[in-house]
């Protein structure tokens, strides 16, 4: 589910109309209508009756979850942005939740020498 579409849906429910939601979001009324249509198509259900404006049972059900989903997404986004990236090593594959201080998952290079391919016993003649 596209969170942008869910945000638009939530705004329509909160503000009671496509026009008010568009104003609150800084979108055109047409964009809000397109977002709602795209959400309806992706879910396979009708969310609003247009004339007169009313929520369908599916919209009521989705509205029960939308606010919580969006709030949790906003909290997660804020927490991730607040993570101190300096705790993590810059080399690929070396980043760990403990800041890279945990045990190495790769075998030290010296222990791997000669273990890639078995010797064939043949030598090159010159």
C-alpha cells in the first residue's frame, strides 16, 4: 500500500471532503481524487460514495487503522533519522547494530590463504 495514498485518504476522512483535504495537504482537489481512486483500485474496494459524500464500510474499517499506521510510520522515520550514523563503520558489510564492535563475521585474510582452490599438482614450465 502506498503511504502517500493512505495519507491522502486519512486527510479526506479527517477533513470530511476532498476539497478540504486538498487544501490541508497542499494538493489540488483533482490530485486528491486521483489518489483516492488509485487507493481504491489497489485495494479493490470503493472507499467513498461521492454524492452525497459518505464513507463506505470499507473506508470506516481502513480509517480505524490509517491514523495508527501513519503515526507509527512517522515515529519510525524520525527514529531512523535520529540514529547517529557515526556509530557505524563506513566500509560495506561492516555496519552492525553495536556499531561494528561485535565479532568479525569474516575469516581473517591470513587464514584464507591457499584455501580457495586446491592445488592441482601441476607446475608451469617455462
